[in-house]
C-alpha cells in the first residue's frame, strides 16, 4: 500500500470524515475523466476532495488533494484538458497523459470517440502545451476479429505512427485478453463481434513486424507492452504509472522526489573527466542525474503490471465512449445513464456519478 497519510476533512455539508491524501493520482483506469469529467475533476481539485466508491464492496471513501504532487491522466479524447492544464501548473502539480489513440473507425468498435484526424490533432496540441514525452501514445487493446487481421492492425498502427513522428517518444500496446475479463467477453458477444484470442505465436509475429515498422519508418519510438507477461524481442514491459517519467518531469519537486525515494546528483567534472554515472541513473540534463533508492511498484496490481502506487479516482459504469470491448462498463446503457445523471449536478457532486 502507498505510504501517504490519512486525516480528517470537512465535507461541504459540514460533516467531518476520514480521507486519504494521495501523492500520486491516477485519473483514471476506470473511466475517461479527461474526456467526460474534466470540469468535475478540476472543480473537486479546487474544493479539495472528492468521494470514491469501491467497486468491489460498495463502500464510499474520501480522497483529499492537499498533498497531491502528480497526476497520470488516461484518455481517448483528452481535448477538454487543454483549458485546465494551466491550473495544474499554478498548483505545482505535475502530469502526463496516457493517450489511447486507436483506429477502429471502420469496424465501429469505438462509436463515442471523435474522428481519427481530430484525435491526432488533439495529440499534437497537447504535446505543444505540455512538451514531448508527456503524451504517451497507446494503441490499446489490439483486438482480432473476423474483420481485423494482424495485417490490418499493422496498417492502422503505421498510419497513426507516421502522423505522430516528432510528437511522441513511445508506443504502448496490449493484446486483448478477452477470456480474462468477463465484462469484455459479455459486451463483445452482446454486440455480435466475432473476436478471436491472441496466441503467443501471433503476438511474436506482430511484435517482430512492429519492430521492423519502427525501423523502416524511422520512428525511433520506444515500443512497450502494457500488462503483458510475454517477453517480445525489441519490446519493453511498460510502467504506465511510471515513477521514472515523474522523476524526469518533476525532479525539482523535492516533496515528490522524497516520496519516490529519489536522490538528485550533479555530474562532477574535473581535469580527468566526469565521474562515472551509474548504469541505473535517470538522466535529467547535461549536469544532473537521478538515482532511485526505493521500489515504488504497486504490489496490488496484476503480476505483469509495472505501475507504481497511485490512487485511482474513477468509477466503473460511467464512460459513454461506447467501446464494444470495454472492461469498465457492465452495459452501455448504464454508463450513459450515469453520465447524464452526473451532468445534471453541473459537476458540483462529490462523486463522478452525481450521487
């Protein structure tokens, strides 16, 4: 578990309740906060807390933002973030964005997302605002159906990859593991999507051809899988909530660095040359590097997940992107209903659902 503090806070209705004060916030693996709930989230950030309901036991708890130093955003349409990012800078809160930019337009698997070219333009705008490296491209998940082959997927990836040159450093992907997620299986079957599971042989073939694409197109992207146990040549295992990225982008934040167990070192130079830099160093600039003395990995995640500890503040059954393969919604109808309910509160509710 994360070692952030717990304390009492006063709700807007005057009641005093227990709350946790996370240093790192994930917004969110459970719903698309940037696309649909940006106004809600930034209002709660200003109020100082929000409420969150545990999806496994239904218990409501409170999350306070007084100690928050870094936010990882996850989204398929983070355009609404653009008008709020200056506020994060005012609060000295760092961020980066895990941007899922797929192309399932022809197959209708993501009916609620904007047109592909619009999403690509949003990607570029965010990079221009935040800087290269702070917007990570995800093609996630890679799904095989009777209408989508490995060749098709590689063509889709190549099309987007060519348009993001100069705007991203990394491509993160995962293979749809449908049998593992009952909601995904049920949603696909309900929509009569004839899917097939990936075999390890297919994964190896896809990865080999993706590595070749990366070289032949001179992308020079770092390629990485999300939550995959399989080792693939030329492909790293990603850390989506990544303390190394946080160090790189927020190394001047001593509070955050202390929490991450990071020591900032100056490169010593003399007549005899520079002092050797350790192999595990995180290079920051020409004069500094960082050494991490702490294992920040979240032991509560899946075995193959490399994410560090964070507090996710999203809630299931609230994302109206209407993706056919969604793992976070029991049904599209429930998700749309919850979103409409949330809008009725004018984003003033403590919770995403407006209840």
